[in-house]
């Protein structure tokens, strides 16, 4: 007798089973806390387990002020000697505290009146914070503190205190309590389906999760922070794998649908090509045929078109759009800002009007009757549409969208880019999708960020571009640089002055830019000088940009908000102040604003000496090459992936645990494992994605 073995035995995943338990199973939490946790997006025990501390506070000791060291956060008791509210540059509360061994200043920029009144001479405070060297003594900006009772004895804590990332609508103490309760439910030593495929010396999931919440001591905290601890590596690997998988699942799902077959008859294309004042570069022709190959299939295209600033992506997009239009379907182009969308609109109108192909323009500023008319024309089958996010609103209906083109991909999330393609669904057909980006993404990064897309690259610039001269000039020579602006503008050119700051707040950045603009206005009274920064309303910012684009302004002072893709050919000089503060990729993007016209362009990197060795190397890379791909690879080596993807600027964390500058080495293994998992255990793959990419898993919406 033969027993038929089941074709596949479901893997019993004890960890996943425990992680999937709803919060309500934590009876001890109380209904209102559970409700608030749910509102904040925590649905299961696992959601709490995978909400890791961002740092730890060591309150296991009370230090003497005299023993505090700059840069080392510590807990200590200080007696208020003096407190005052001052108005130097801005309003602040200064509190001098002492303990007999030393003295230290607490500085508050944001405080309530009651807080100031609390700080009476003789008041004892229990303080936690990171001292920094100040003018006269060490000081701490915004320490955590609590007023001690007159005879209160301070009790030190038994373990390091985890500090969790801020969560909407949930105080830290409550979140901490919930996580603590949830951690009690982590299975003793369970592991997921990956275990057998991972290095044997890595801890199991249970142990790794517990370790990241509850490291034994400061040494372990440091080992985790520096990326050396195997518990961290284990989780980082899982996270990379999960992200890669989520995109692969998106891809698989989209590719299982059907798309309209779009074949260019050449009828309109020939006429457009004939009317262009240039011929396509070999690279443009190559990527166009790659796109054509995809469009001619009934599987939805998912393609990323990479090409450096100025490489000529727009005409490729327009030619691709014609393939849809010639096939009797619609094409839509979506850009992240009004200004960029406007630019596309102008190009499309210029190119398509002579062909008698009229399109629709849609932005949030199109309102009332005009908007209704635009919507009606889209619904009736207008051949093309260009616009902003407005294209994605519910009211927008296409008659038969064949191709969705999305520019400057990294500003849109995966969901958004898929949503546009989905809008056009005609019956069961889904639109093809082309994503364009000017940020060259090194291969390793593409693996986590764009694993759902095929990649085409325009790796060649149109002929006749004058290379941009890049020079590094140190701050003491600022006067010369200002003279240079005066000369360029006197010759009828325009210039940019980019202010960079590492401060986190728009406010501080805007203040600095305002000051620079005022200084430059005083130094160059003959020039018309404009200013854009992140504190301006989008419409005001666009208005200034438009004045500059129209040549009504000589010099534009800007923070790094200055648009990617802005095209002002007459601007031939760019000054970047303190370039050492920015990543190479971003500097390269900024520099791409010049060198778009026929005259020689230059970029002056006005740095603050002394430069660190890395900073020196990075500026050298910029002087030596204008090839965005070379720069991106070097950037990844020198500064890590946050820079390359531009996420550091937006402050958005890519990952909870993983850090590509450390973990990039694991990516190819992650991809290998993803292949295996997708074939062997789709459920495990999906549960991994849910765990790491979250309940709003991108694939779920695709
Ligand atoms: P990007 O890739 O940055 O979007 P654009 O599409 O805006 O670049 O192109 C930049 C400029 O180069 C435009 O003025 C465009 O008309 C022009 N251009 C595009 N392709 C070619 C080409 N093959 N030869 C000459 N000029 C070109
Ligand atoms: Mg462009």
C-alpha cells in the first residue's frame, strides 16, 4: 500500500500565528488604549512587536554634572540657580542648574509660561539629555526633565528605557506600556519560514525581536546601532526581502492582467519626427523600441525610463503617447508639481498641435466650467491629457486610457503610480505604465525600490550640449562670486543662488534664505532678485518661478525646494552655498538646472572650509563628471542610499531596521530567496510583506 503524501505540507509558522493575534487578546490593556492603538494603525500583536525603538535612554544611573561629557546623553539632578526668558535672536528660556560638582545651562525655544515660572531658584530637577558645548558651560537644548519634590529620592531604573518613534494620537508612555505587554506574548523561540535558508548563526525571530526592544546594556545598544548585532542583521534582511517581495507581488499581480495592444502605425509619429529641429539620439531610439515592444503586448507594461536631466525623456514620452493615440486610445502624463506639468503641457501642445491632435490640461487650478469641460473631453476620448495629481481624482474618467506616463517617479508612491494606470481600465484592460525619473538609481537600489519595473536608460546626451564648468570656491572668496553674478546678469544671463541648510525645520531654512536674499539685494542693487523657499505657498512659489522662467528676474535665491526638471535655458550660472551639506545626487540634480541653453554654463560650489575628506572627495566627483550614473554610484559609496533616493531630505525613513548603506550586501541574497519563496510559499511571502510593509501593503491596493 502506498500512502499519497500531501503535495505540499503547509509550513506551521508559530511565530506568524502568534503575531497575527488581535490586540484584544491583550486583555490587560483596557478598551480605550486598544481603540487608540487601532486608530494609530496597530491591529495585531505583531504590529506592536515590529514597532522598534529608535533609541534608548539610560536612566540606570544618576550622574554628577561635573562628570558629564559632551555628546553623551545622561541623567542627572540639577538645582536651579537662575532662570530667565531672553529675546536674543528669538525668544527662549535659559535655566542654569548646578549640583556642587558643576554647572550647566538648559535652553528651551518652545516653552509655556508655566514652565518658566516653575524654574524658581532652588528647585530640584531630574534631567535627561545630551550635553553640548555652550558659550560658558555645557548646555542642553530641550532636555527631558521633571521637577523633584524637596526630599524626593531619585530611583534609578533597572533597564535601558526604549524610546519609540512618535505615533499619531498616542502618548509615548501608553505606547510603551502596550508594547511591553505585547512583548510578553512573543513565543519563546519561534521562527518564520525563512529560518532554514538563513545563516545558522543568526538568532531566531523571537530572539531577534526581543533583542531589539530589550538590549542588555549600552554595549549591545551600540552593537545594534552600528549594525554589528546579528539580531539586527536578521531583521534587516527580512525587511529588505519583504520590500523586494512586495514589489514583486505588485508586478506579478499587474502582469497577470491584460492591457490593450498598442502598435504605432507611424502615421502621426513620422510627422512629429519630421517637424522636430533635431533627430533622436541612438539612446532615445533604443528606449523607444523597448517601450514599443512592451506596448505591442497584451501584458501591461511596467517600465522605468531613466535618463539624466536634459537627456530628452519628454520627446520619448510623446512618441510613446502617439503609439496609444494612433491605436485609437488615450495617453496621460502626470507630473508631481504644477510647474513640471505645465512644462510638459507646453511641449505636448507644441508637438501635437501641428498634427491636429488636441489634448486636455488638468490641474487643481482648473476649476468650475473649465474643469467640467476638461473632464467631459477626457470622458469622450480626448487623445491626451497632461496634469498634476488632479488627474487621479475620482471625477476623472477616461474613455480608453492606453498609456499612463508618470514623471519624476520618486515623488509618487507606488500606489499612486498604479492608481493612474488603473483609472483608465477599459473593461478588463489595464493601461500600460511608463515611469520617468531623472534620478539615476544604482542597480542595487533599483532592486529594492523598483523591483516591480523593467528599466530603460537614456545613457547619452543630445549632441551640442556645452558642458557645465564646475568649480569649488571657498567662502572667503564670496565677493568674487558675487561679482561673477553681476557680470553674468549684465550680459543678459540669469543665475541661481541655492542656500543649503541641514536644519530640520523649513522655518530656519526660510529665514536663512531670506537673509541671503537680503544680503545679495544689498550687494547687487541693480539686479531683480527673487526668492523661493519651502515656507511659501505652492502658488506663490510657482509665481516666482514663472517670473524667473519668463526672464523677468535676474537672480533667483532658492532653498533646495527648487524644482527638479525646471527648464530655464537662459540661466547659465548657479551658485550652491555650502554644497558639502548635500548629497552628490542632489547636487547633481540642482546643477542640472543650468547648462540647458546654448551658452557656456557654470556651477560654483561655494564651500565652507575646512572640508572633511569625504566632502572633498564628493566635490571632486562633481567637478570631474556630469554623468549622473557615475555620480549616483559614487554617492552610494560615499554617503549611502538615503542621499541617492533623496529620502534624507524628505525625512521619510525607507526602512524600520534595514539601512542600505550597511545592508546592500544582502540584496542579491534577498532576491534569490524571493525567487524561491514566490515559487514555494506564496502565503509566507504575503505574510512577510504584511509584517514589514504594513497593513497598507502596497500590493494590497495594486
Ligand atoms: P529631460 O530628460 O530632463 O526631461 P527634456 O525632455 O526636457 O529632458 O529635454 C531637454 C531638451 O533637449 C529639450 O529642449 C528637448 O527638446 C531637447 N532634446 C531632446 N532630445 C534631443 C535630441 N535628440 N537632440 C537635441 N535636442 C534634444
Ligand atoms: Mg523632464
